[in-house]
């Protein structure tokens, strides 16, 4: 088994170096990742040194309990977050996927052990281990025993993170077989991740700041310390308190977790090999669907195709969950301030068209048939913008009605004016975002997972995958400057009572740049049609 594990680890790094030699962009992306990792390690070490040696902090009554609570809760969220991020963004990978080893007859246990160790030898795991090995500096005041246990707890935490991540990916890939189940699970995972990121903010904002105490958080940390997510981070504090039985119990929890994760992953691997292809099913469709009511034109056919894709593609349709999610999260933390609730509309408008900014990559080779048919870029942009603009408009209006109900602003003229202004600003942001997306999707494309394997990651173009999504967001902010300037002008002139003037300004701003973006995107598509086809073909090869 050890020889097999060593071979798989060596293969992983051989493929990494081969990719770096082949692609300059891959090399740049790896260097950026390395710099980020070094920054995390250095930042963790500096923070640990400060927390463990600051006389002012050590003099605070109950500092030990506060540090213990924060470390356990943050560590638990970090472990869970690693698993969710791995599932959403990294997946099983295209290079070291178990499917790549099907022809070699490697026993399931040896194969998974090799893949597990190869994950532990990767750059993220190494940087994480170095960071946790520096974290014992924060425990210098607790004595040599606590520091020594913290050094041992560091690799235990990393092994737990990687084991849980591998198990979650194996279960998601193997057990969620149908397209509908995969779509639903994909949506649930991303929503769970966003909600998890907001839990600390919600927990603090929903309490009375004047009577905020550490006890509720300490109780939560005590519970998390008996789970695989927080057990490793509690070990140094058990050593400091002399609770060696508690320490042994938490180590047992971690050991049992590793064994269960290994067994479940091996079972999933074996089950996938035995049931491969069994999920294939035929689907009967009546009629022509959206083509029956779409406009009888070339752009109408594009609209029908895009609408059909959105209904079946969780990767794109998932973005429509964010506006509702933002409204709900801001409503929970509003403390009766209606403005907080209305902010959810603005954040939703900023992100709702983000998938369209890479829409051609999501279409993949399906768009190639459209290019072969000679569809003009303007028809394509109009057809796509029609679908998104209609859905965004209806969605925003429904959410605006919900915000009126939540805040009660419908009961006063001032509240109605405030709500309508926020709704108009949200629509303006959405239209500007859509206009920017119609341009960037023709130029700044990056690989996306296959719709059949949303929990995998196409290898290549790492820099593009990290940076390109920020371009349409920044572009949207720039395109909304005319509306922002009008608002600043009203404020400086002392005429803020006329803030409702922003309603027509925001709508005109959004519609104008949506039309301009669709026109410019159409021109870019006509000019870059062969290059786009080649790019989409290369993306399809990365998804295999």
C-alpha cells in the first residue's frame, strides 16, 4: 500500500509541474496562490505572537475563556468551510479524480489512501499546517504542556479537514445521481455556505449589545469541541486545565471521524464503480417548451434556448437565490431599521447577473451550433438580455413587495417613496450588471464545471477563474456612477428630501447601459466569433 500511496503522490506533483511548464498562466496562478499562502502563514504567526504576549490582553479578566471560545468556534467554522469550499469550487478535480484510475486495478482502499495523502501533500494543506504550527505562539502564557499539545493538534486538525472534505465530495458525487437531485444539492450547498459565513454577524447583531456576554458563545464552543469540527482546537485548553480525560475523549472523536470518513469514501468509490451508468435515464418532453411563446425571430429563439438552459442549469440559476437570501439575512439583522432590509435589494442587484458575465462558457459547445448557423452577435445579445431583464424585473418587484410587508413602509407616503427608490436603485444596478455581463462574456471567459459534474473542477486558467468574476462587479459599480453623482449632488445641495429623483435617474442609467452593453457585446461577438468557438472547445476538453 505504501508504494501505491507514494506513486500517487509523486504523480500528483509530476502533473502539477507539467502543467506549470506548459502554461504561463498556470505558473502565474500558482505563484499568486503561493504568495497568498505565505501571507496567511505570516499573518497567522504575527497574530499568534500578539495574542500570546500582549500584556494588555493577558490582563483582561476571563481572557483565557474568550480565547478558548473564539479559537474553537473559528476552528469549527474553518473546518466546515473548507469542506463546503472544496465541494463548491474545487470538487474532485479533473486530474486526480478516482475515475482516472479505473483502468489500473488499484484496490479501493489503496486508491483512496493515495488520494487522501496526495491531498495532504498539496499546497493548501501545507500552508494550513504551517499556519497551525505557528498558532501555539498564542498559548505561550499557558505553559509548555499546552504549547506541546497545540503542536500535536495542528496536524490532527489538517487531517480532519482533508478527511471530511474527501468524504463529503465522495458522498456528493456518488449518492446524488439524478440531475434534479444534483441541482437541488448544488443549490443547498452554496446557500449553506453563504448562511454559514453570515452566522457570526447574525449571532452578534441579533443580541443586545449592551448586555452582550461570552457565556452563550462559550456554551456553543463547548458543544462544538465534542464534534470533529472543533475537537482539535480545544486540545491545548484541555492540557492547560489538566483535563486529560477530556483530551483523550476528543482525540478519540477525531480518530473515529478519520476511520468513518475513510470507510465511507471507500464505500462510495466501490459503489460508483459497480453502479456506473445506472443513473442514465430517458426523458420525454412534450411540445417545444419555451419556443412556443418566445418571439418568432432569431433573437426570440436565442431567448427560448437561454430560458430552457436556466431552468435546467443550477450553476446559473443559483445566482437568482442571492437576492432573496440577502433580503432575509438583512431582515434578521435589521433591529427594526427598514433601511437595512432594503439594502438586501441593492446587494442582490449587484450579483444577480454574475453568471451571465460568463454565460457563453456555461453554454459550452451548445453555443457553437448557434455560431455555425450564422446568428449575429446583436441577435444573441438581445435574446439573452431579454430573458435576464424580464426575470430580474419581475423578481425585483416581487422582492420589493415582500420588503414593504416586512418593513411596513407601505403604510406611509415617506416609506413608499423610500421603498420605490431602493427598488429603482436595485433595478438600475441589475441592468448595469447585465449590460456589463453582455460585454465581458464575449471577452473574459473562464472554465466552468460540467453540468453533469457540478462538483468537479476543470483544470487550467486558474488566474482567470479567480480574477475575471470581479471585473463585471467593478464594471457595474462604475456604470452606476451617474446615479451616485446625482445622489451626492442632492446631498451637498441640501435637497436630500428630493431623493425620489433617483428613481428615474437610476432606471435611465441602468436601461441606457444595458442597451449600450448589448450593442457593444454584439459587435465584440461578431469580431471574435472564431476565437470564442476555439475557447469554448478548449473549455469542453477541460471538463472531461
